[in-house]
């Protein structure tokens, strides 16, 4: 059975270490860390730090981007990245193994987009029953789980939302999926083969020690 290790970094552990982080991450992540709201800037720093520590990414040329932006590193295991809700995650498979997709999404504090969600036929009856009217936390967790499953599949495919599952629902078939609740966020991994999933937490100071 395939194994997926999901490395999880809480961006709160970056507090006070932002300058040290900028010195060791690739330029693309430094640039992103200068744009947008603070939460997104910290997520960019955390992404760069995980990429440096786990994949050896020191320069932009260490990363190759696919047609739709999916990153890869020569000689490295299959991997995928995601960030939201103060979390950065890097899911890592095996070298030459099947593609892996990962997505993390904050559980909404209130239900949103209910009419849009119901109109999306690629949500199945069980998922819609679990979501309900979104008035409960359990329903909102089910919403985040359903959403991250779609995103993880599309990211494993390497297309992202360039492929619309509403028009091509067949792309969602035949995938193995595993989800975990991480505080106020849901994380989901997708792979074509059956896999076991292990979560490994990190903090920024330990990663910086390894990066030097």
C-alpha cells in the first residue's frame, strides 16, 4: 500500500522568525510573502520553509511548474502543497509513485453558498445529506470535507480548476480519499491507489534549524 506523509506547519509558530525565514526560502515565496493580508504572507513563508526543509528548494529553478502550475522537484517524491486557516501542508508520496493531491480548507463559521452548492451535481446524495442546511458545525465540516475532496483530486490530476467537474464529473471517479479535521480546518488527500496517511506536525524554529 502507498504511504502519504502530510507535513503540517502552523503559521503561528513563525511569529518573530519572519526575517530568518526569508533568508532561507526561494525568491518566489519571499515575493508572495510581501503581498496580501498578513495571514497569506505567513502562509507563503511557511510554504517556502517546508519546501526548503523537505524538498531542498533553495532557488526558483529548483521547482518545475506544470501547465496548470502544479510543482515538482527533480528526483524528489511526489508531493502537493496547500494552505489555509493558518496552516501550511505538504503531502509527500514516493519517488516515481502515483500523484498525490492535498487541500486544506477552513470550516466556515456560517454556511455559505448554499444555493450554489446544491446546484453542483457532482456533490453526491450522502454529502448533501451530511451538509444539510449548514446550521450545525457538523454540516459545515461536511461542506469543507466535500470541497477539499474535489480540490485534492483536481490538484492530483495537475489541472486544478482548469477542469470543471460540473462539466466532466467523470474526473472525480476512481480516487482514494482520506480526510482529517485539524482544529477549524479540514484536510483531504487524494491518490489513485489505496494509501495510508500519516500527519507530522512541525514548528518553524525546528525547520529553520534544519535549513541552515
